C-alpha cells in the first residue's frame, strides 16, 4: 500500500510517494519478498526436505517468522524452478484450517481454477459445493478435487497449510465429535495426497512448536512430521540488523546507525521479537514520512515519538480504542475478554470467538460488534483477524492477530487479569454449588461469600458468558443467593439474641448493684451494734467497781442494818414482789424491742426493694427513651433517603417527559427536595435535570455561543472577571464581556493559536501558536508587540507570579525561553532533550515542572536550570496537562487514559507524593484548572466531557458536563468560581453554572404554573404532602 508524503520547504514544494516496507504484526506476503531479509539460506533447507518427502512441517515459536519464510522464501524459490526435478510450473494453494477446515480447503482449491475470476457468484457457489462434496467423498478426495479444476497439466500442486495449530484450537473450541471427525478427515486427505503418485502434490505446513504434542492424536501425521520438519532458529543480531536496514533501503529511506543499534538492544531476547520489531519499524516509518526534515534519515527522535518497542504496540492499540464511542468501548472490553484467557503458566493466551457469541455476551447487535472489530483490523492496524478484506457475519471467527498484543498492551493485560479472576470466581462458585447439591459441602460464609457477592455486583455475569466456562450458571447463582439469604437470616437472629442478652445482662448488673448496697448497709449496721455492745460492757465494769465500793459501806453499816433487819425483811418481801414485777415488765419490754427491731428490718428491706425497683424503672425509662431516639433518627434517615431517592427519580423522569413546563417543574421540585433533605449539592441527576429543563425552555443554544470557526484552544479571564478572551485554530482573538454571542474581534492572523494567558496585573494578553512570534497585546491601549526567538510553533506559556515576565516553550526547537514585558526581549533558558507536553511554575517562581510523552515529570530550578533536580515516573501513558492549585501546595496531573493524579507539593520536590487518582474520563485529559478559592477542580477530555470535582469531597462522584458536540480542549473558571467556560473542537463556547442553585433561580421565572394534584400524585407520591413548586 502506498502512502503519500508531502515535503515543504522555503523554496519548493514536491510530492513523493513512499511505500512503508514493514508489514507490522502480520506476516510478509508473496508480493513483499523483496522486503524480506534476515532468513537467507534457510529456505534452501526447507526446500530440500520438501523435495525429498513431498512434505515439510515448518515449526517455530509464535512470531518466529514461519509464514513469512513460506511466502517470501520457499514459494519464490519454487517459482524460480530451483526444485529441478519438478520444474517451475506451480499452482500454489494456501489455506488456513479455520473453523471449517474442509470447506476452507475446497474454497482455496476453487480459487485456483483458471475460470475463477470470470465466474458468476452462482457458478462459484455451485463449484464450491461440488468441490466440497468431492473432498468429503473419499480419502483421495483432495486429489480428485484438484483434477476437477482447470490448471496447466504440467503444473505441480503446492498446498501450504498456514497456522496448522488452528485445527487443534478449533477442536477445543467446538468440543464435539463432529469437529474431531472433520479434523481427522482433513489430516487424512493431506497424507493421502502426498502418498499417491498420479498428481504431483506437495504439502507444507507451518505450526507453532508448542502444539507439537497435539499431533500425537493423528499417528500418521506424527510419523511424517518426524521424517520431514524444519525448526526455525532464533535470528542472530546480524540477521536482525538485516531485517531492519534491508527494508529501509528498499523502501528508499535511510536509518542512522545509532537507531539500528538502539533497536537491537531494545529487542534483546524478547520472544515476540520479530512481530514487535516489524510493528515498531512500521510505526516509526509512518512517523518519519510525516515529520522528517529535508533529507533527514530515520533517527532516534522518530523512534521515541512512537513509544519505542516497549510502548509502540500499546500506543497503537490505544489510538484505535480512543476512536470508539463510550458504548463501543464497553463492547471492546468484552470483545477482547472473549478473545483472551490466562493460561496455566499465568501468561495470556489467545482464543477465538464468533461474532454472534460476542454480541450475546455484550448485549449488543452483531453490527455494533462488527464496527468495533473493524476499528482494530483496519488497514495499517491488523490487530484482529480475519483481515479487513473479509466481510464479517454472525458465524465469523474472530481472534487476536498475535499473542504479543496481550503481553504489551497494558489495557488488555488488565482486562485479561480481570477476566481470569472473574472466571476463577465463577468456577469456584459453580464447583461449590455442585458439591452442595450432593451434600458434600455447606453454604458459603464470609469471607468467601462476601467476595462472591462483590464479584456478582461488579461483573454482573450473564448465562451466555458463564456457558463459555461450564453449564452450571443457574445452579451457581441459586447457591450464591441461598448462601446470602441464610447468612443474612443468621445475622438477624444473632443480633436479636445479642439484644436479649444485653437486656438480661443489664438487669443482672442492677440486681448485683442493689445486693452490694444492701450488704454494705448490713455491714455498717453490724459495726454500729458492735460499738454499742463494747460501750455496754465498759459500763458494766464500772458498775461492778461501784458495787464493790458499796459492799464495803454495807459491811460497815451491817450493825445498823441488823437493827433495821425486821424492816428490811419486810421491805425485802415488798422488793421481791417489785422485782418479780420488774422482771415481768423487762421481759415484756425485750419482747416489744425484738418485735420493733424485726419491723424495722422488714421496713428497711422494703425500702431497699423499692429503691431497686425505682432504679430499674429509671434504667428502663432511659433505655426506652434512647431506643425511641434511635428509632426516630433511623426513621428520619429513612425518610430523608427516600425523599432523596424520589428527587433523583424525578430528575431522571424530567428528561423523558414531553412537556417543557412539566419537565421544568419536575426538575425544580427534585432540586427543592434535594436541598430540603440535605442531599449532595453537586448531584449529577439534579444538575442534569435543571440543565436540560432550561435547555428545553430557552432553546438548544441557551448556554452556547460561537464566533470561532474552528477549535477553541484557549480561554483566559482578566483578574477582575469583567472580560475574558478566547482564541484557537482559526487564528482569531475575541474579547467577551458577557455570556452571549456578543464579542469583539481583537486580532487575527493566518496561524493556529495554541496558548493564551493574561498577565497577573491584567495589563497584557500573550498569545502563541504556529506563528514565528509570540504576540503581546496591551489591554489598556490595545497596541501589540511581537516577540521573536523560537524556531517553530510555541505550545506552552506560563507567567511568573512575581515578575513582569513569562516563559514560552517551542516544540520544534524544544527550547524554553523567558520573555520580558518591559523591553519585549526573549532569552533562551534551556534546550530540552525530549518533547515537553505540559508545564507548571510554582508560586515562588523557583520551580518549573515539565511533563513528557513517557509519563514523567521533570523538576527544574528556574534560577539555575542546568540539570534536572528530579525525575519522577507518574504513569505509563503520556501526560498532557499539569496544574498547581492557587495555594501552590497541590499539583494535578492528567494523562492519555483520562486519569488525573493529585500530588502533595506542600514541602516541595522532596515531599512530592501522589495522594490519589481521579477516574471517570475515558480519553486524554486536555486541560486542568482550579477555581480561585481552590474548592473546585475541573478537567477537560477528548471524550467530550468535563468533570468538576469538589476538593473537600473527592470520595464522591464528580459533576459531569457531557453536552458537547466534540472533544473539549479548553476550560476556565470565572474569578468567582460560579461559572465554568468550555471550548470545543467545533468552535463553540459553553458556559456551565457550577452550582445547581444558579439554574434553579432562573427556572421558576420561566415557568407559568405549578404541578397539578394529579401530576403530584403521579410523579411525587400520594402519601407526600402537596406543595407549590414555584411561588
């Protein structure tokens, strides 16, 4: 295929037609034999085996060059008559077994009929049917079929079975007796054709050496392979050099020695060396023809630009992937998961799948799947098979063109790993379900149960997907559901039991506490009684002493007592009577005292019981109040969540109702519910509802205005926000004062403008692009100056924060210059050895950060920009946008895959640390901006969306602005942060309110009524109190 390349210099314009001499992942074809280098002499050995045995098996590793050796080595030798006993008349029949090997063989034979090109479609179908019948009729069917076609009688027949291993792969894919029988018949036909002598038939086959063991199921085939085979050796370093330099010379190009040396070093002992090398050289050649200067040879800069051997294939696949829509990307992921699997040695292995099978798994139409496949098998890509010249249908078998794609394309490696984990989980689940069905194991419990539930929620497996692995889908899903329900019931029962145990434990604790108090009181009472008895004993002792004293007095008074004896006896009798009466009274008093003490003890016990019951009642009352409070909180939470769910549902419904006023009322009421019940102020459903309601009322262009005729590449605000400026590919610079279609043209030229900035003081507007100068416009006088210095386009501008200067970077000369706004002079600072894709300057003007296509950040000291301070690998994908927040302590980094990394810069380079990665966009991040208050972060992408993240709530989903007609290149917050401006590829500007309330305030002004009671009951709910949406 020819590629046109136009070279332009100052004096002449010429057009040359250059052929890319490298085929990429596919093998060389017969017509490209003049481009085939590095295997010289090996064809002779293959020819020798073929001449001796009329059969040869060419074996080798995947990507070893087996097919290319046949097409560009052996077949040209045959046509040249180097097999002397056979001559130079040859009819070459090439066939791949595919899913229907006998039909494919019949079709290949028919194509060699001399009348093939002149036959009608009906005649070809009849001929194919007849040939197919002849082939199947007997073991000599192949020879009989060859006799039926019109070829020269003296012609030898050479049958090349390319990629013979397909026969084994498709036996495994079909997995039935019919497929095995057809494969055996195919092998038998080949063997019988070389054993007969009536027709000079020669057979060669190419096969991956790791399938040699599969041949043992066909004993006769094994025997002839042992007799005649050729194992392709790995190419030496000199042979590899020939494979690089030879095609370049034939194609009319030149390659530098250092690039050839670099290629040889990079390829090393890579098992995929040939296809990966050919692909990298194909991409390098294409890039060289588009970007070479004058007579420049192919050099390192062209090779690095395509990602080198390590990344070229991955970047090429990513280019195809980026061309797909969002839905097509989902289909693409499922497509490649169907075509790959993880082998037993943990490496990727390709497998095949029919178009209709992929469509069922992806829940898409066959045409949608075909569109995705065509993107990856377009001319110049050939990442999928069959080739682009074959029309696909539902039964077409699709496969990856070479295993190297699985080992190098990073995105596919992730998909392969994800599919392997998903398949393993399904196999484990289905195996456990089968064992449970026969009573050999129980239901699953955590952690296995939780892992399976997570897998179910993430992968959402379907029956069609599961049947690719086994037939137990319903059994496995039923087992998982039973496991989940059983475990949840057990958890509910356990929680109920725990609540009962808690109540019982509390009651026992209260009783023990009361008992402890009672015991303490008894202890105190006993101690008091002990002290009282000791006191009484002391009194008794004192009484005894006193009695002894009185006894002495009594003896001395004995005489007087005797005198009074008679009186005493009389008094004694009276005293005795009184004593007996006193004893009787004392006994009665003691009895009353004991009774009183008993009553006192009973009263004390009753008091303790009453106090215990009071404590228990207080505890129960407090517990009841707490439960009531928790229930009220849960009820309020449930009500709140229900109302927020209703608000989101209303916002979604508003997008599909036919009436504009009803759409607006539903969106407005959804917003009011969201505010009333403290929902997310940046909820996507609420925002989209309000946005599309306003768009429906005010028209398609209510937030869109357009003056530019081409891509809007830059937007810049004045510091006070009174005016803003836009520029882009049409070379025009406009000044705007409001969000409408009114703009003033400041300047225009015939160059594309890439970048534009306003100085910190608002005096100067600086614009750069493909012009040979940087344009500086004085915004006070509207005079302009041109600053020269760069040799080619300028793609980056950065104002210093503390000086009237700005930095500029040119892509052609890779030069960084500093430009003075006082004298309009430009000074060279640095020449980079790589292409800079984005720049950022720290707030103190000391640090410059540059990004490149290899996913690296380079840190430079602006005061002494000789050597880099530090280089940090951030991502494997190119970085296209970096930006400091306005505090200078956070750096945002956006790459080719739509990922935004946030890095800590509070402590400078040494404290640099990736804090998080923000996902959501599906293609290149083209620009990143922070709002002035650092509360919002916006990112623009080639997928046509803008995402706005809330910096205090990065765990929540961002607000996504999707209503763009093409990819978004430029974005800018206004100084207040209330609005975000976006510039698109179609030349339009759009203004987006950053808060939903800004749209809500406008919406009710445009609506002339409220919801009717019937509409309220239908869209809100009969059990929710009716209220007016708008006053």
